[in-house]
C-alpha cells in the first residue's frame, strides 16, 4: 500500500465508523471488532515490513499501544447502549466526542515526546494507534453489552460471541 494512500484509508475507515455510531446502530460483534483488527494488522505490517523498531523505539510503540487501549476503554464507557428490536444497539454521545478529542490530544502528546526523544514518526503508524484505541473501546463496549442480557445484533460471526456469553 502506498505511503500516501494508507493514512487516507485509515481516516476514511474511522470517519465511516464514527458517523454510523453517532446515528445509532445495532451492535454487531463483527462491526465492533473488525475495524480495530484490520487497522492493527495494517499498522503491525507497516512496523514489521518497513520500520523494524528496537530498543527505545520499541518502548515508544509499547507506550503508545498501552495508552491507546486504555484511552479506548475509557471512550467505550461513553456510548449509550440499549435494547431495541430484541438486540443491543449503540449510539455515540457528546461524551464520546469529548473522549475522542482528549484521546487525540494525549496521543499527540505521546507522539511529541517520542519525537523529542529521537523516535521517527514511522515507528508510530496511525493505523496501529487508532486500531488499538478502537480495540480498547470494543472491549469496554463488549463487557458493557454483556450486562444488558440481550444478544448482539444478528449478522456475521456474532452467534459465536453470543454463545460464549451464554445468550443463545
């Protein structure tokens, strides 16, 4: 994938996910976990193929990953979850938008610290940063959804997750 196309693809994917979630949508496990897995895959591939981080650079990758998962988990506490048509729905709120903004600011701060420490920008792929953040959000949403006692919305691989949660 070209260096110019990759960030555009990541931004487009995130914009689509955020818009759909602000409108409110059925909570499908596939939709919850696919975007972060794809983005993490793209970011990890970029690191392995092009960058090969080691030492201090690897420490910055780890710090960014941990921060991203934690910030995403906090953001995962902000959407409204509700049961509609017999399954779980989600809708982003103003708090979610604020959490996205704070998360972006903190990640920018971590990036600035990493740059000041001499770590090249390529060691912090945008796809990896956003992917781990979405994974943290998905984990928090998934745990919250389990407390509602309703299944994920039908579609895709959700039946396996519902069986694991004891809802089918």
